[in-house]
């Protein structure tokens, strides 16, 4: 995928985009909260408009989520749409939905890309992952979100077991 190059027009301006450039640019950027659509870059899910704005410098009002998603999938990035019940989990769902979301936990496959990082979760979804807990708490505060839990994903079985190293 890294060798993929596309010439695109966004808001009347021409850009030459490389998948490797997108990956490099987004490596140090924490994803914003997801609404409906997302693209996967470096095992993280980002809102498509956040990514396209970051790599082009354009204002997000200059293009739609669908346009951004189409460009990014054309570069080889996977994209998806959140189920409606999960999309509500970061908003203000009815109390029954809130209770159900609180009982569900992320699957091991969901946490695998975040080994060794701190994560904040809401229901079965990872809201944010970062190398230190302060960044996670800062992100949650900045976006006015509350997580069900926050923890460090163990890097190996020894950490997961809680045993002290010998």
C-alpha cells in the first residue's frame, strides 16, 4: 500500500497523495471521536475528514466525509461505518442503551493493535490510545467524552499475569 500514489482534486485544488505520506502524517496524530464513518491508518480508526484535512491543510468544510473516504480508500486504506448503536455510545444514548454499552467490553482482537499503550474504552470500542495516560485523559477532556474504562494493554504475558519479573 505504501507505494500507492493518487492525483486528486479537492475544493478546486490538485494534490498528489501517497499512502506512505498519509501514514507518516497521521502517526503522531490522535484520532478524533468517530461519528459514522472511519478509515483505518496504522491500526487506528480516524474520521475521514480529519485525515484529509491534516494531509492537505484544507478546511473540513471544503469537502464531504464521503469525498474524503473515497480518496483514502483509493490510496488503499480500509474504511468502514460504525453500527448505529455504537455511534450513539459516544453521545447521549437512552439509559437502556447506556447500560448495555457499559456491559460490553472490547474483544482481544480490538485491543491487539494497542499493545503496550494506554487506552480508553466505551462499550466494545477503543475511543483513544496513546503512549501515556495523561494524553488519554487530555484527549477525553478535550472532546468532552467519558470512558467506561482506561487501562494499559499488556505488552506480554508476564505483564498480563501481574507477576513481578525475576
